[in-house]
C-alpha cells in the first residue's frame, strides 16, 4: 500500500496523476488544491478505480495552511511514500508589462509552495529512510522565452530546489526527480488556437511519473525532459 500526496490535484496534470495512481493496487491518494468541488470530482473517479482518497483543500502558498495539511495526512494515514509537487500557475507577461504582485504570485505558486510542502514531509521521510519526491518543473526551467519572465524565473528556481533536495537526501534513501515537460494539454492553454494534437496529453506525463516510481530503489531518474513530438510551441 502506497500513500501518494499530489498538489494541484484538481485538474490538468495533477488530475491525470491522481487517476493514474488510483489504478495501482491499494493506493491511498491525498488530493490537495484550493478547489474542493473539483477535488471531490477527482476523488470520485479515483474511488471508482479502487483507491482510497483523502481530500484536503489547501492554499499551498501559505506555510501555515501547508503545515496543517501535512499534520492531517500524517495523523490519518502516515508519512507519504510519494510526494508530488505539482501545483503551478502560468500568467504570460514581459518584465516591462508585469507588476510586482503578478511576479510574486507566480513565484509563490510554482516555487514557494514546493518548499513548504517538501518541508512538511521531508524530515519524516528521511527518518523512515525511503520515499520518492517529484517536482513538476518545466522546459521553462532550462530555457527562457519572451513573455514568460515570472514563470521562467519560478521554474528555474524549482529545478534548483529539486537539485538541492536530491543532493541533501541521496544518502537517506530518498529518490528525487524533476520533470521538465513542454506544452501539455491542460486548462493552462485554454483559449489558445492550436489543435489538441500539437500538445502532449497530461496522461503521458502521469505515466512517466508512474514508470519512474516503479523503478527499483537502486535507481533514480534525476531529471527528465518531455516535449511534444513536433517540439516546443
């Protein structure tokens, strides 16, 4: 039986991750995001697939909220076996156009949240001596593009955080993976006039996480880049 915590689980890649893990034998899936109604929808699908679910609405940009969520998970089910930092936000805008609040919001959702959530569980995972931590970074973690000042800065930072967690925990039995997907068909792309076939399906990103998780504990995929077949948009 595996305990899986997924942030940003209400839609997109987070929902695909929840549904993928729900098909695993005896999965216990903690669904975290701000939108309880959407989380309940995801939980219903996961339950139909045979998984147990724990719906915990939480603003992962708030350290105090994350601390409460972490204690709730540990008191009800225990220390997670898999922690997936998936919460994210993309708002386009050049540096000249962007205000401070928008820049800070993208840092909070994409980067600070992962720090808070990791802190909520890491000490217990280290003490146990096992666990997998995934960070949903982006191709924007390794390349810059016009109109993405805040997002690129946040995702570059997230990759740096993942690399540090990897170095600090590799002798403690913790496997740390940063995923760097390109354009994936999620609500983030709503309103864009491009065919769905030009994007990767969210289910492919979820399958990559599942496959990495199933490797033996003697192997870790530190970083993996996933792009649409025809390249970045």
